[in-house]
């Protein structure tokens, strides 16, 4: 996988805004990331990334709403440079074709085995699309913390883990899912997909190596700044170490959706949660330190802007 898309500019302290937009329905799973503009006029347009594109309902109306959200997030762009499907689950990929209709698609990367996508309801067309777009999968027990898959203007995206069972064709699609990590200054966003808590726990030693130095090649998950965790965990993945409220973090549950039971008794929809962790040292930061500190700002209930803000108050602004 190509390690870079454009130049790294971590030495530049003036960070430009970047945006993460999530589809605005509770039962959908799709994130669109627009990387920050570069100060280098020769660097080209910032890349766009899509992580998952599905709906537990799978209706045309839901897909149309998702498409409208994605097109707004692209802000006139007609290309998605990178698409990541975390794992073969209809709730994470069954809207991909109608939502991306007419858009140019760059690199496509998938958790699990491509043949598993063909086995989903209506997956035959999706599988042909993936093969036609030369979609790539990850090797068994893949770990990618050492090298970002996308880098531009100081923002980096890593595939933290994929195919954790050690068998790409395992029937445990949740455990084989990709875990993606976005790093921008002191901000980090973790996309858990559906991985169970056991997989998140297993990443602890790798994500927090005791003898590694801070920095983009050292500890991008070092406990400083803020970390937003987004996921549809099949177990307690959004709350287990190192993501949850244990330890010396300030902890905020930003959003949670628990599926309701249908008349037949079974739950409908898809559970998900957004958890914000912050370095407790931010509480005692001086105004000057806080003014320089990267932070998340909510621009809507489902959209975040990452970058320096004028307010000296650390934390979230509604």
C-alpha cells in the first residue's frame, strides 16, 4: 500500500482545518474525511477518504440521504481518493454503490476476504464492483502503526489493525475488521468498526509501546490531547482499554445509539457510540497553551472540524 499521499508537514505549527463528516442517520455507517489544505501550491488538492458506507435498513430513501450527506462533505469534489470497508457486513457496505454513483473512486481497501462481500445480501454486484476497482485486502494479523496509508499536510491515517484472527477468510468478520486511526497534531480519531473489545485490548501494547518516543513514527496514540473514538462495537470495544474511561483521561460520551426491540423481540438497527477522551492536563493549561492546542469543534451533531480555534477555552464548543 502506498505510504503517502502528498507531503508531510509536521514541522509547520500553523495547522489548517480538516473535516470529518458522518452520515446523519442513527442506523448508517459512513465517514468522509477531507484532509487539510497544504501551504505548498504544488501539492495539489487535499485527499478525501471514505470509511464504510452502509445502512442497517438498506432502503433507497436511506441511501439517498447518505448520498446527499456525502456530496455535501465533498463540497463539489467529484473524487474519493481512498475507500476503506472495515469488514464484510451489510450495515457497513450495502449503500456504497448508490451513494458513490457517478463519483471517481481511487484506491479501495477491505477488511476480510473479498469473496465474503459476495455472500452478503445483494453482494454479487458489490463484489464485482470491488474486483473491477482492484480492491485490496490486508494480510493476516496485519498491523500498520509504523507507516500511514494516507499522509497530507500533517494529517496521517493509519490502519492500526486488520484481520486480527490471523485468517483472512475467518467467519468472524467483526474481529477481522480494520481499525483505522487518524492523527492530526494532538488530535486522534479511532474508527473501530465492529471489532470486539478483545481486539481493542490486544492493541494496547502496540499502540502504547513503553520504550517508544513521541512523534509520528513513535507513539501516535500517546495520551495527550484529545481522542475521539467512533464505533459500532459488537461487544465493549468502544469502552475497553485503551479507549475507554479507565486511566487518567477525561471522558465524554458524545453520542450513543442502542437498537430498539422490534415487535418480534429482536433488536433492529445497529449499535454505535462516539466517545471523547481528553488529556486531563488540558484542564490546568494556561490560556496561551490552550490557544495553541489543537481541538475538535462540533460544526453539527455529525460533523467535526479539526484544527486550531481562536477561543482560549480548551475542550469542546457546541
